[in-house]
C-alpha cells in the first residue's frame, strides 16, 4: 500500500480538527479518509497514552516507538 501513495496524501493533524489524541474521533476521521476497515489500520507513535491507547480505543492496531527507552509502562 505504501507504493500506491497512501503516505503523503493521507496525513492529518489532530490540531487542525480541534481534536486531541487520544480522542478516537481523530482516528475515525482518518479511517473514513482511507476507506479501510479498522482491522487493517496501524498507528505508529511514541506516546503510550496518546498514540497507543488512542489507536487501540479506536479499534486500530498500534506500534509503540519507545524513543526514551522506558523500561516499564504504568498506565495512569
């Protein structure tokens, strides 16, 4: 799918919509734009609370980039 140009054309910024992650509405907007089912969508991010929890709550799969080498994650 990357070779078909999904990257670049399909980037949204939550602030442009007045929605902050982890609000799942931002993920729903992107899903509608892509016209793909939740089980085929992945979100890659470096924030557990905003990126991973938000994506998972929206029904997406998530990939966490542990940029700061956190050893243990404790959900707030």
